[in-house]
């Protein structure tokens, strides 16, 4: 089991307290921006589930939620640009205000693809909220509307984010050391 996360060096990048404070700020901003609107949050499985659970419970407006699962072909940790929807949303979104919730944007390929595919269903609006914005490796122009934290590079785990399905359960975010 040499490739379990326990054998790799890691350091805390964002503690649970810092994450909690930042999530509250994002939730307040979203609640303000979507007052009197009919908001649907669409979480991208699996990574976004922890962030989304905290976000909606800190928001002060009602919302509905749905989920998608997106698969990108190629290596496990980086997008190759070929993305498919392996689990679709279950709600009609025509005329609705949509906020996509994702764990991390890296190359930007996954979210660019997904935003474009949702636009074809004619929602009233689409915005994107990401927990982490990893800016160094963009392969396409992509800016999220709400960003938890910005990081330069490096692989992170915890708070929903995984390394080979490990470490999603950790309440803090760690940077894996090479
Ligand atoms: P894009 O298309 O923006 O894809 O490159 C983002 C997806 O890549 C994965 N990813 C990570 N997952 N720690 C993770 O646990 C990371 O540091 C990381 N960087 C990218 C993730 O699945 C995300 O949805
Ligand atoms: Mg993901």
C-alpha cells in the first residue's frame, strides 16, 4: 500500500476554521446576489459535495440542489479536454438561475465544457462557484464568479478533494508534497 496518502508528505494549506470563515463570506455574497430569485445549485460530483453542503447551510436564501458527474478521459488528476456527462441533472433548468458548484478549477476545461452544455438548455442565468481556483495551468479562458481560495499550483486534498479516492473526508485542505 505504498501509494496510500498516509505515505506521502502533506501540510495543511487551509484549516477548517479558515475554510469555514471563507465559506460564510461566499454564502453571504450569494444570498445577497440571489435575493428574490429561484436559485438552483448544481454540484459537480464527487469533489464538491462537502463544500456545497457547507455553502447551502450558511446561505440565508432558499435554494434547490441537483448534481452532475463529469468524467474526463486521460490521467486521473488532470483533464485532457474530452469530457462526458456520466450523471446528468434531474431537474429542468430552462428559465432558472443556475449556480454551478465545483471543488476546483485547474485547466478550466471541465467547467468550460459544462457551462456551455448547460447554456443549451436555456437557463435564465449561469454562474460558477469554485472552492479553489488553481490559476497556473489554465488551458482555456475561464473565470469563476465566486472563488473560495486561489492557489498557484500543487496537488491538494481534503474537504471533498481526493487523491485516488482517498482523503475526501479530511476537514482541512492539505498540499501534497512531492
Ligand atoms: P480542469 O478541467 O479545470 O479540472 O483541469 C478540474 C478537475 O481536476 C481535478 N483536480 C484536482 N483534484 N486536487 C484534486 O483532488 C487537485 O489539486 C486537483 N487539481 C485538479 C478535479 O477533479 C477537478 O474537478
Ligand atoms: Mg472534480
